[in-house]
C-alpha cells in the first residue's frame, strides 16, 4: 500500500509519526511506501514569522523522513506551492495513493495549517480514502488522541450505497483491527426491527471477512450526536464513514454527517469516497 502523509513539519506532527499510530498500525495494514507532502501556500513569503519557506522545506522534512525510514518504510518527500488541499489531493491522485493522512488538532494557526479549513477542504474534495488523525493538544501526555489507529473501528451505516462502501473497505484494515461495532441511527419506531435485522446481516458479513466479532447497536436521535456518543461508549479508535459523491461545488458537502463528525468529534476518522476500490 502507498500513502500520502500531509505534514506541516511541526514538532506535533513529527511526534504523532513516532507513535505506534503511524508505525505499527500502518505496517499492519500493509503500507510499504510513504510519500511525505508539505505545501507552502502561495501567500507565504520569505521572512514571515513562524513559517518555513519553500526553499528549506525539503531540509525540514528530513527528520520526519528518518522516522519512517527507520521503521522500514520506503519514503519520498514532496514540497509544493499552492492551495494545500488541492496539492495534497493532486499528489494522491498522481501517485495512485491508497490512503491520504492528515493531522488535525482543531486549531488553524499558520504554522499548523493542515488542520481546520485545510482538513475540511481535503475531505470535501478527496477521491482517495482519507484518514483524519487526531493530534493531542500541546499539554497532553501523549502525541495522539487515540493510539492503535485501527484497533477498534466504529462503522455507522444508514444502509445507503455510501455507507456500503465503508463496510466494503473494512477488510483493508484486517491486519490491525481487533474489534468492529456497527451503528444505525433510526428515523422512527417502525424502522427498528428491519434496521436490527440489516445490522445483523452486516455483522455476519464483517465476521466472515475479518474473522472477528462485530457488535451492533440501533439508536434513535440526531445521527451526528449518536455517532459521537457511540465513539465514546464503545471506545472506538477510528470511525469509518462512506462519503457522498465529490463535486467541484464543495458546498454540496456542507452539513453532511461525515463532515460534521470530522469537525465536532475527537476520534480518528477514516472517510471512504465513492468508487475508491479497496486494495486487497
């Protein structure tokens, strides 16, 4: 597997890379090649406090490259100027990446530009599976919010084609996943029996593919609220969601469940866009 790892070259991002999240877990799902990508926005000029220029960005990536190479990954580094989310997704498409990884700490200062609006825009326009990795706050005892990225996966589903693509992606994580929980948030009382039956069918499918037990849960309420509550309740380390069709008119994704879970949650989120075929 080949991943594009978008980095702002910050100490926080490097610390996250050194955690078991970025080493053991990526290795366990079959990642062999890591492409470190950093983007200097067009409006960043030499001498702006707190920002490296494009001319020395390649040197600044060396420490992060060393982290991955010492763990046995093949690594290439890429520095570009432009709009971050466009260049990140552009690299992913050109390199035929199996996954894009961005870090998010819920802040958006210039020196941590791969959070906030950039993460949101990458998610809205991605054509490759996108992992939003939660980096811990500066005062935290650990580098990332959830260690062991894919150990416990929560899969919310409304039984749509978009949700189906997330279930079909699950076997890609087989080497690192030890538990799966399926969640459906129902709209009304009459849906309950069918929903539970559908979830049981999905659970059996997951168990056949993954050789692990899958839990099921049917809730009623606001989908985003219930997904965030389920993340805490079951102790999931990553939430796996299928996303709607991508459009150049990014406003079409505003208000979607997947975007709201990324924006409001504290869990790692793996977004699977349409027609991103899982690599077995």
